[in-house]
C-alpha cells in the first residue's frame, strides 16, 4: 500500500537532492532510489558484522594488531568510519 510522507529539507539536503535528480530524473525517483540504496548498504554492513561475529565464535577473535592494520589500510584509502 502506498503512503505519503512530508520531508523538509535544508539547503544542503536540497543541493544533494538536486544532484540525485540529475541522475534519476525526478525528485520522487531520486528519493526512492536513495532510500533503497541506503537500506541495501546497511544490510550489507550488518551482514558483514554478523559474519565476523560468527567467524570469531567458531575460530578465534581478531587480535588488536590485525584491527590496527585494517584501520591503517582504511585510513589510507580514505574510508570514513
């Protein structure tokens, strides 16, 4: 069933939406695709965390030295955390 929601955007959000509209064609389509993409991203992130938890439960916990190394790699790649 369809529903309507009203959302108020500040200038920054309006600019972001305008950028998405250039790709998606309409505000409605841009918002829908952005929401779907964010849900997929969050599900993938959670699936990865769940995988790591199960792996650590079956094997051994990931040690701090490896976590520090991974943080350095992410920092070099500019990945936000």
